[in-house]
C-alpha cells in the first residue's frame, strides 16, 4: 500500500511482513474468526477506504461497536464519517470517532478542537463512545514526528486535556507498545484514566505500554471480513461484555 494522506492505517504497512497473523484467526462462513477470549465484545474500525457500509448487515453479523475515522492532522476530514457515524447509530452499533494524530503539524489542543468540532464530541445516549486519539508510526516521515519523548508527552497531554475540557470525557488512546515506548519513553501518565486501545496482530495482546493495567480495546487483525463491509476491515475486541461497553459509552 502506497503512503498518502488517505491511507487508513499506516501501521499496517510498517508491520506487514514482521507480524504473522495467528493461525487460530481463521475464517468462518461469514465473519473472520477472532481469538478465543472470555467476556469480550466484537467490533471494527473503519474509514472511507471501506466504501459504503451496510450497517444493518454489520450489526446482524454480531458486530456491536465501531470506531470511525473522523479527522487527521489539522485539516483532513474523512468524507464517509457522517454517513458511517449516523448509519452505525441507527443500526444499533455503538460508535466512536477517532482522530489520526500528526503531532508535527500543530499543538495537541488544535487537533483536539478540530476533532471535537468535526463530529468527534460525545453524548450520553448509550451508543456513543469517547473519541480515540490514534498515535502510531508516522507514515509521512520521522517515526516520532520529529518530537523528543518529552515533547511528545506534552503534545499528547495537551490533546487529552483539551478533549476532556470540550467533552467531559477521557479520550481513548490507540497505539502500539513499540511506538509508545519509542516515542514517549514508557510514559505511564495517561493510563490511570484513559482507556487503552492496543494494536497487535497476533493471538494475544502481548506486553502493554508501561503502567497500563489492562487494555480496553484490542485491534487484533487488519485483514478481517464482515458482512456489509467491502474488502478487508480492522477487527477489534472490547475487553468486557456489551453492558460494560455501554457503561463506558455513558461514563457510568
């Protein structure tokens, strides 16, 4: 996959070939099988790369939540966000927005406000999750966006503080353990309050970022299949049952 602003998951290009998808993650008749875990809730994350999505079919296939790309950097808005965000809600899929961070383009506060102003705010309606901050390897240049570990921690904290000020919620943080270690220096500050969304394409989530007691979401493959979604789609687990997912959505 070539690198461009519209690339959905730059992480996939960087880890392709070095992470082997677990043999246990084989296909069923309609939905890609997932690692066998107790009390988990299946979900996906999508962007315009998946095209038009039939959210009723997605929900009927057992998918219960979706993170949907809203924004990137300081100016890019995913053109399918509105249709996906409303469609998921109407189908009974618990949805959340996510922002692909470009820390070399502006302060964290600027990008948090861009997300909140572009549909990534929050409402207590049992179907809206706090937005996710997508922190991963830079697809356009230096791995850590040219920031020192101290500067990166400052940037992330600025984003988190601003999002909480705007919405009253602690944002979810999407990352890999390797990126978090390299670019923040094993910073453990956010994990007391901010849910961790760990990306690892394997049979288990593996070692979590320093100080994280557990993960809330786990992206375990980038090559899943789900009825209603064209082509490959990222598959995820929520670390709990649907009632706990709704509790997270409603901040209860």
